[in-house]
C-alpha cells in the first residue's frame, strides 16, 4: 500500500482511500489532483524524470508497482504492430525467434536500454510489414468485436435474470402478505376452532411449497458465454463416414524376439530371476514401479536376437 503514494503531494491511499493514482508513458505515477494541477497551464513535465507529458496520455494506475504498469503499457503498444501468429511462419523455430525478438524490444523499452535503436527497429519493422500489420489488425478487430458482442449479450442476460429474481422475490413477499391477511381474516370472522384454521393454512402452505419444488425449472436457451444452445456453428464439419465392414477384433500383440522364450510373470519370481534385482521401495511402488517389470525388460533385452541367423544375400 506504500507504493500507492503520490510522489508530489505525498498523499497515500491510507490517508485518502478514494485516492486515484495515474501513470504516464514514463512509468512514474501522480495522483489525479496533482495531474490536474500540473496541466493548469496546458502543459507539464514529470516531477521525477522531467520528460514532457500530455494530459491525454495519463491513465488510472492498476498495479501497485509502477514498473509493472509501464511494462504492461509498452507491451500493449508493441503488440499492436508485432501481431503475427504462429501460422504466419514456416516453422516453429522461426516463430520462437520472432517471439524472442518481441520480448527483447519490450524489455529494452521497459528498462530504458538502447531506446533510440530499439525505436528505429520498431519503425523499420512497421515499414517492412505494413500490409501484414493492417491485415492482422483487421482480423483481430473482428475477433474483438465478436467477443464484445458475446460479453454484451451475457451482460444483458445477467441483468434480465437479476430482474426476474427481483420480481420473483417481490411476488413471493406479496403472496406471503396475502396468505397472512387471509389467515387473520379467517381467524377474525370464522366460527371454527382457531387451532384447526391455523393447521389448515399450514397444510396448504406446505402443499404449495411442495408443488413449487416439483415444478420443472425453465429450460436454458443459452450458455453462460452467450452462445445459443443447439445453434449450428457457421463452420460446419463433414459427417463421419459410416463403415459397414466387420467389427474390430482385438488380437494380442506377439513380438518376434529371435531368441529364447521369455518367462512369464510368475516364473520370474519363482525361479529366482529377481534374486539379484533391487526391490522397490514404497515411493517407487506408489509410482507404479515393480522390480519384476524391470527384470522382465532386462531379460527381454538379453534374449532378443540370440537366435538370429543372417540370411545369405540373393544374387
């Protein structure tokens, strides 16, 4: 919380819980009041690094560490232009080299390392990849628009659900008031026993509650993401071809070892193959390791190829 302290007026979040810290491109923060005072004459400079600042470049600080805030802002600006995807490269190695170059640029700008040459590299990249950048921005814009539509739809559905819940709660309260008034009227004007009247109303309320519990819930028409249930996607997939041939029959795998027949699991233990093999401990047993399995693998490697005969070449 100490980091949320304005370096100019020294006001802290502890002293003023409603304090809004704002940060600029240099990464140094000021409170909202100091930013307004700084630009009373139309221009201002950072109190710490003295670089010229603009009022519209200030934004609310989200992270306590101003360096993190600066890096996040730089990363957003750089990735607007360095927006290539893995499918834009011929191999995974080229894509990894590209990502490493992007991270180097972000690191240099965030830590004030070789700023001039780094900015030159960015400008050169913009000139060389102008068409690719515009194409990727257009694609990203469509995806963001679709995502915003889904989020807006989900927000509307949430608001509608809240209104429905409020209406249900209001109707329930009104129903309880009506039942209470009916009970009072019945007690006041009826000639029957009051105990019987109360029991009758209690039984009716219990039956009504059971009926509500049995009522089927409303069928949902949309997922929480806003996608309609049962709606076919715009990109349809080809149907899986149905094969009318015979069903698959499992046949155990028989490995040709060109060597003596391997002992089975029981013979490995009975005939003493594991006498000179270290037994597993509790941790190894919990992980699935068994000494007889290791012994079987060693025997398989030892026996394999002992009967192999080299065939004479055919002329």
